[in-house]
C-alpha cells in the first residue's frame, strides 16, 4: 500500500500543473516527493544501538513539550540536551511540571540563548505562526519534527487563507514531509523536516485514507462528528468550571483541521474531497473519538471495510482493529500511542459508521512525533512509546 | 401547526389499512386520534387556581422519581400524597435521596400497599415492562403520565420486536397519547394516559418534526450523532471509574429509541423514515446533545431551516432558538426544562447541521412529565418548571 | 441565642478600649452595634407584599453575579433594573451567560454609566479592593449587600495586613454588618451595608460559633481541613486540564479566609482563637465540605455537640442537622441555599469531627446575599431561595 | 534507619509476652522477625539478568490485576503465565480490559483449573477473606505478594474484630512480611509471602513512621484527613452519577485501614498509637492525598520534620520530598509509583501539616506489589515501574 501511495503521488506529480490550473490546490504535491534526486540522494540516518541522539525540545513549557519529556524518560537513546521556553527561561522544568521533577533535565532557556552545537534533532512544540521563522533559523543539519500546524498544508495559499497571513518559509514547507506515520512511513524515514499531523486529522485519516484509496467508500457526504479532550489554551472557555460535565460543538464550519483532513483524503482520492466536520469539546483531559458516517461504494459491505482496514494495519504496532462489535472507548487508549478503530453497519442500508479513538496528546501529537523521529533516526519505531494505556 | 398535524394524522387514518398492508407499521395511528367521539366527548379537566391535585409517584426511588419530587417542591398545586418503591418500602424518601430531606413527604410504600383512593394523578417511573401491568391495574379515573417506554411505540408488533415480549396492555397502548408537549399539546390536554417521550427522541423530534412537516429537509440520510449523560443503572459499565474522562458509542444499530424517533419522523413525513442513530455515553451526570446532519430540500438554505424553527417555537417557553452562531452547550440547560437549539451551514453544500441540547432528566424525562400533567389538569404549562439552568 | 450573641457583643463593647490595648484587634466591634441610638432609631425597611424592589447588580459578569440572576428569576419582588460589567459594557447578559438567555434583563453597562435613581438595593459582586471605593461613591439611601471581602474584617489593620493596602473606606467598614444570616439575623435586618461572608467562613462558623459560645469545645487545636470547588479566576491553574481528576491543598498558612474565620470564632469565644486551616481545591464546579476536628470540653460528648447544634438550628430553613450517622455530601446541597452538617465521634477519645457542606456559590455567596437582602427589606428570608438541590 | 527499625523490632520481641499481657495486641510482632534462624537460613532468591520469572495473577479481572498487567507489559523478566478470574473463566483478558488487548496473554481460567507447575511467583488480587484459603492451598515454593488485607494485621484477634470472622490461615499470617517497601526492604527481600499494604496506610506511614521513630512528633492527636479516588466495587454508591462533582467522608470511625495504620505507627513508636482517621471519597479515578496534622515534639520545627524526611528518603527512587512550599498534587503522581510529600508549618504554633500523595492503584497497590516482588526475586526494585506520571 505504501508503495502504491507513493506511486500515486508520483503520478499526480506529472500532471500537477493541470491540477493547479483547474483550481484544485490541495492536490499539489510536495517538492520533496517530486524531486527524485532527493529521494535517492538523501542519506538515510542510521543511529547505532546504544548511540545517543541529542535532542532539543523547543517550547517545552506546553503540554506537548511535557509529553515529549514523559515519553523520552523511557527512551534508551534520545537524550534531552536543550529545552527552551521563553517565558519560563532559567526556570527548572520540574517547577513548571512537577509531575516530571524526578527527571534529570537541563534548565529552560530562551530560544535565542539555546546552543544547538551538540544537538542532533529537534521537537518543535511552538505555537502556530512563530514556528516558521524559528525553524528557518535553525542549523540545517538538524532533524526536525514540528508539532505545530505550520508545515501541514502543502498549498501555501490555503495556509494563508486559514491562518490569516502569508507563509513565512515556503521553501521549508516544500521540503516538509507530512508525518502520518503508518501512511507515509517511507517518506518520513528520509525526511529532514516532518510536519507532525494534527490530532483530528490523525484519527480521521488513519481509517479513511485506506478506504478511499481502495475505493470502498464514496467521496461525497463524508460526515465526521469528532469529540476531543480539552487543550491548554489559558482562556476563560477552557476553565474547569466552563468545561466540566458537558459537551459543546465548536468551529463547525471553520476548524483549521478541516483543510488538513481534506488534503489527505483528496490525495488518497486523487480528486477534491469536501467533508462535513463537526468537532466537539468534551470534559476530558485526554482522548479523542472520531465518528465517521460514510456511504459505501455499490456492493460494498461494512464487513468489507473492516477487512480492508484489518489487513492494511496487520502488523502495525499502534493501529488496531477491535474484534466483533467491540466499540472503541477513548479511555482505553489514554496515555498510549494506540489508535483503536472499528466499523459498524448503519441502520440506513449502504452506509457504515467508523469509529476511531486516540489519545490526542500521544498519537495525536507527541507520541507520533517520537514515532516519526525514531524512523528518521533509523531506530525501531516504538522506542519510548511502550507505555500501555492508563485505565481506569 | 398542531391543527395541521392532527389533520394529517386524520388523513392517514382513512388509509391506514393500506399502509398496514404494505408493511409500514410505524404509520398506524392511535385510536385516540382516530375516534372523533373521544375528542369531543372527553371532558377536559380544569383544576381551579389554588386547588390541590393529589399525586402518586410510582417507582420513586429512581432518578426520574427524585426529579419529579424536586420539581414539585416548587409546584403550588401538585401535592405528593403517595410514593412507592418496592425495594425501599417503609423507608423515608430522604434516606434514599438525602438531597431532598427538607421535603415533607409520605414514606415509601410497596406498590401493592399504595392507597389511591384520594389520588388524582400518577407519575409512573417504573422500569420498562412491568409498567404495563401496573398501569392496567390502576383505578380508571387517574390521570397518568408514564415515564417508561411501555406506551411510546404505537405498533405493538414493533414493541414486541424491540422489547422481546408481547405487549401486555394493548388496549391501554391505544389510548395512550405520545407526550411530546410542544408538538402534540392539544391531544395531551385531553389525554388520560400520556406516554412521556424518551430523552433522545425529545431532543431529536423537537427540531426535526417541524422541518420534515414543512418539507425543508430530505428524508433520506438523516444522520444523528447524540451524546448523553449517564443513566443510573447499577451495573459495572456505569461506575465512576468506567465513565469518567471519556466517551464511547453504544447501541449503534440497536438503541430502543431509534424506532421511537422513526415513528415520530415518519408520522411527520407521512412516509417511512429510517435514520442513522449513534448514541454516545459521556462523562456527565445530566445533559444531552443531539447533532443532526441533514440534506436540505433543493433550494433550501440553513437560514430557511433556522427561520422555520424560530417561527415554529416563537412564544414557546421551553424551546429556544439561539441567536447567530451561538452553539448550544449541554451545560447551559442543566437543571431546567429548556431545549436550546441552533442551525449551522455545513461545509458540504446543500447540507445543514442542527444541534439541540436538553437536560435528559428534565425536558428528557421528569420535567416534560410535569409539563404534560399541568396540561392534562388545565394548569399553566410551566408550573413547577421555573428552575433556571444551574451553571456552572 | 441571637439575643445572647448581641448581648455578648454589647458587653465587649463597654471594654473595647482595653481589648484594643492588649492587642486583640479581632475583638473590636462595629460601630453599628456600639451605637444604641442606631439600633433603636433605625427605621426597619418593610416592603409590602407585591411591591417591587428595584435591584442593581454590580459586577454582573462573574459567577456570583450570574447566580444572583438565577435566584432572582424566581423572586416575586426583586426586580433587576441595572446590571454593570465594565469589560462587557453594552453586551447583552445572555451573550455572556447563555444559560440565562431566557431572562428579560437590562443590558450590561459600565459602572460609571449606571443610573441608580430608581434603584433600591445593590448586590455588589466586584473584586476585592475596588469594591471599597465603588461603594463609597454610591447614593447613601441604597441598601447594599457586598459579596467581596472588603468589609468582612472589622480590624482595618488586619485588613491592611492580609490585603496589602490600607482600607479605603474605614467609615463604611464600621457601618458594615457581617452577614452570617443565622447568627446575626437581627443586626442584618437593620443594616444598610452587609458584608456577605466568605464561603469557607460560612461553612465553618455555622457549626463552630454555637459550639464555642456554649463552651462545648476547646479553643485550642481547632483543625479544619476544607475542600472547595473551583473558582472562576481565568488563570492557568484553574484550567480544566489542571483541575480535573485531582485534589490539592493551597494557601495552607495564608488563606485570606483564615482571619475572617478567626474573627468570628474569637468573638464567639470572647478571646483570641487561632485555627489550623487547610483549604483544598477539588475537581468540582460547586460545593464545599469543611471537616472540623475539635477537642471537646471535659465531660462533653459528640452527642452533646449534635444536640446543641440541632436545637440551635431547629426551625431554620437552610441549616439542617442530618440524622444518625448520615454523612453530609457536597452533591446533596448543590444548587441550593442549604447547609447540611453532622457530628461524629472520633477514634481518639475526647475528640469529635464535624462535617458541614454548602454550595459555595449559593449559601457561600449569592444565596446568602439574597437571604440577607430579603431580611433587610423586611421580606420572608427564603424568597427566591427555594431551589432544591440538583442531584445527580 | 532500616537497620534501626529491625533492631527495634528485635528489642520488642524479647518482651513481646509482656506487651501481649498488657493488652497491646498491635505490638505483637511477627514470627518471621522473631525467628533468627529464618532470617539467616532463608536462601535469598537471585534471578539472573535476562532470566524469566513465570508469574501467575490470581483475580486478574479486577483493577489491581489489570494494573499488574499494565506494569508487567514493560517488565523485561516477569512473564505472565497464568491468569485466573473465576467469573470470567475462559474469556480473553482483552475482552475484560480492552485497553490491554495489545498484550499477548494467557486466557483467564478458574483458579481451580490453574496450573502452577511452571510458576515462580504469584500476585494475589483476590477479595479479602477468600484470599487466606486460596493462598493456603498454593504450592509452598511460590513467592507470593498478596494485595488483599488478609495478612496485613499481625494480631489475628484484631483481624477477627475488623473482618468479622476468625483468621483462616494464622500460620501463614505469622510468616507474612508487611510490604511497605522503603520501610521494611530487608525483610521483604527475604520473604516468601508479602502482605502488600493498603493505599491509605502506604501514603500515611511513609511520612509518619520515620518521624515517629525519630521522636520528632507527638503520638497523641495525630489527625489524618485522607482523600481517595473511587474503587471499583459494583455498587450504587460508586456509580458515576453518585460520585462525579463531589466529595464525601465515609467510614469515619470504622475504616479497616485504621488498625493497619495504627499497627505501623505503634511499632515505630513502641507504644500504642490511636489516630483520628477520616477518609473521603472524591470524584477521581486514581489518586490519594493524605493530610496529616501533627503536634511536634518540644523545640522541633516543621523544617526539622522536612529535613529528617528528606534525609530518610535521600536516594529512594519512588519517595520524593518536594522543594520549598510546593504542594503535592494527586494529579502529579497518577500512573506512577511515586509518593510525593512535603511538610508545612501550621498557623497554630507547635503544629505541622504533612501532605503526601500517591496513585492508589500503583504505589498504593499494584506498583508496590511489583516493587516487592522485584526485591523478593533479587531484581532491581524499579523494574517495570518506570512509567512516568500521566499529566494532564
């Protein structure tokens, strides 16, 4: 499948000019794929067993930064050398995140004071927007996994439209590889800069991309109702009192993850896909459930969808199809890098319902980032990621 | 609109034999509607201001029973005379529900020992199944609001199919009026036995029935993703440790509220409607959000849906359309009898998203039951229901 | 008891000069009590049944302001005429608090633009510190219930010490009556300015003041471990992600409610009382439990404490002693103005454990404020306060 | 310190007859300590690096069983060979606990069908009471860590009093070593049967035992207010709807952990200690906070308590004193085997407040059990326990 995927991208490439003309910007493909020299010349990094990789975590005072630290605590080769947090510069990391006081870590520094001379790789956990310029200024030999949205949209016009300003590092954007590990593994392995996917896009593309590529579902009327735990943004709407014991939808038409999802599905479909996407915020600290309501291609059954996903993810450590009618629960993946999914018949004939769950901070952010950097460094993909889910 | 509704039922009635033949059981209509004598002869009850109505609460040791008590604490005319709870017989109500110890209430008795001689009306909060036989045995002059599912499905074959046994009081079922107050107010006013709607059906029919009747949305591909707080069932799956901080879908194809919803929508449509219905359990004690993904009729816009609902519910005390793009939050109706709703454009042209929220224990159960009994007794509909939402 | 209490204050008064000299500032008494003319000459306000009282709510965009609105929604005589919120001036109240959109309310205005010409009484829900100056500037004929801490501490030196600046309205502070309704009812009835107690002080003084006055417990080693739901302060520490599923202590030595509690206990004891006070923040939106570990006077039993509290609060609508060994639960008073309490024997002979629970936003803030204004206006104390607890 | 502790027990031993006579049952010491032969002859087990230890988990369908499985998922040498669960016999473990479906585990069997022939060690997660007889019937060469309360109380009379029946395996009880790892490490290393401590006793003894031994705090008036997450017991009181958003005390005088705590403190004090112990249940799935209010010995300061605990636990991996005034939060240890603690001055001179937090399912149950078995098998104590806390 992965070979097919690359193949299909390649095919698109040859006709990308036309696509651009017919106003299908999300189908334009990255230069990194389009330049065969790069694919062949890129010297794959291969860290030897026991060898240490020196890591910098930029923007370490947010939850995704803390989560990187938690995961690397059990990583035998990734060693955190530099941690930045401009507003907390010179503080100890353990004073910001007391749950990690037992870790022996460098003090936080302002990013302008960070010394990258002995650093091999970077997790960039900075806010959207500033990330572009920061990464542009980093030494070129660094491997980078960027957890922001800055390099996820391949079309810089679309970026400008959704983020309200022109992209500040378009050449980097072209180099960036989209880090949906199980779907784009080979490209990630050779990448220098990986754009780590958003949480919703991860939970939605993992089931839908293979089904679309196999033409098992229709492209029209893909309806997604997704439910997420709360992010940290220090605003009134995220206070305990505002969130506890309730649910509400938000960004119904305009969530920034919509174009990212549509980009992935469109690429899989080789034609423009528009989705219905309703995210909901629910009273949980971690976890994400995406419910996808799809029309199947003529003659296809829910069992066919299940079997295709089952065989697609056979052998994957982190993506699991549940048995029989077992429903994925968000609480069964919390703390882990797993994505659990299952397929259900709908009451309406010809339709199916697909449910996937992840921990939005792990597979939806820092876990997938570690998984990607493992790949980029030639290490086993699951290093540092063997935390089992924490239930209850 | 209500007159139209009755009219349309009447029209159906004349051709109900055909419908029955073509296997469309949910279109069969209740005898109460079909017998014009009853409509005219039924002497509407009219309690005078200041007069007391003596109430019995059957099955008072469950949450819906406790909620009836909470609401009646501020009802100037409904006076609780009898409370039954077989397993808690002879206990004080306040020892079962300490939050209501300040109320002066009769002790709990077993139902077989209940004295109905001075009782005017009954809230029946018993479990599904047993309810039928209990109500069959009650004195005929009692007004009854039944909160179980026993009289909601008009087609007793459908009942048998979903509940696993033949209906034990089919004649009562024919007499029962479905208690969706804002939609069937006139019938409820004249009813002796009201089948109080389920929580999901209330939150879904309130927006969809008017839209379907006005032919503003298509009948195909009505997709509903609903999220509910937890019920009390004393089973492992409802433990705090199993529920907190998470969400999961359940009963995806087979939730018993699906036929109840389809009955209401089919009646509104005058043709069989099959819905996609995915209920989810989320970590909240009260509250329900229903998200409805619909295709609009040709040329219809989301604004049209909004305006139709707005005018339909103009003047209603308990059903409110929110302004502009305000999203209904479950936590904004908790503790109250309100249903808040709003309509949103979808990213997919021609589609709309409707979100409604209620407190599943109030408008979705005991609150609507009180509203119905108020109507049945000729009292202002909002008596005892003026609790404002409790937020935060 | 209330007469005794006033009497004891009176006695103190005659010797207040000495007390002041011996460094016992918390025993200094308010001028309002010390001026007998006032007590007798003060023309008690007496609103006639059916007559409307015009209300202003200052600082209406916070939770205590919203809670005032919720309670007054069912108050037959208090009518909200003016609502201020500087940062939300000109917004509709329902856009700030959508759960109250059904209420017909004046738009929010900046306090400088508020028209008090037709206002009779004010609920002041402003932050500590600014309140003093605002109230100083209000028309003198207004009755005021202040929910801030600005007038709670009678000793302005103590105020300065705990709040970091000299008191800006010391003459008003002298006029203010401390609004612990059940303990100081007669004074409140005649007050123009009431300092509404803090939530911890309410839940702690209600049981301890009568026991101390009756000399049933020792003054030494009163140890209080209190647990509160979260306040709204829009800071990172109050985010859902920081609060959910956990508990932590805070302000162990330095919570500002400690001097307020000690003031009340010292007055009851007629000698300085120093308490051990450990507040905890727990993951709940409303509710407060105070656990008080006390040594009993020689020969006194837990039963004696219970009986004394029982008889003290006999006939009180809002303070209830639970029966037998029933433990007060926070969730059994949520949404109501009740304080539930009970007394338990300790494993250590001679000691007892007292537990009280309130809803911190109702009896601990806005509910007690309404109760106090009812008293001040000569209305039945429970008007607008008959919301029963919301459980589950 | 550990040597001193053993020494002190030894000293007691010589006079245990007298103690018994003066009615101080909790001071009676275990035979295992009193028989020096055993101490010397016990051949310490020493598993070689890389060698597998075959494990049986009895009662694997409860939360502590699942937690053992979670921890052993990352244990390089403990291999689960047998899992029992009588009511779920023949089911797959992953169908009971879907969060662990990725683990390759033996199917559940009834305990009577379990084959112990290739098993080296047992985690016994059975309910109190039945455990005694089950363990009595197990092959004698097995190392056993028992997570029930059956072998925690050394005095079988006390056991009978608290658990309502005579102890059924008194000889095993004499052999059992109490598994408070950091306090009794040397004994545990040589034990065959370890009675794993309760969660409250762990969180309370870890700070108090060293302070009592060092005579830094008084033995009278030790007041403990403890807060715990919810256990799984499938009863109404543990339902989500009953627990969410609230706190309540329970078992105020009679919690079964009280004698266990008093046993440990009395042993440390060499005289009978009676505590005030108030446990509270709060709305969290994991976590425990114990707040201990103590009187210090004359001249001792809170700083002295801090320094003594700091030096006692210097070098311990799992017990940490926080810096400065940092307050331990339950949510900062969730998912980990850590105990965080700190000491605070009280407002009342001469008193101090100690707060400790653990995850009740890890350090308070399964984590400490794994820690103990590691010791018993001669492995590094932290094997399988390097999960960092999961926050948020």
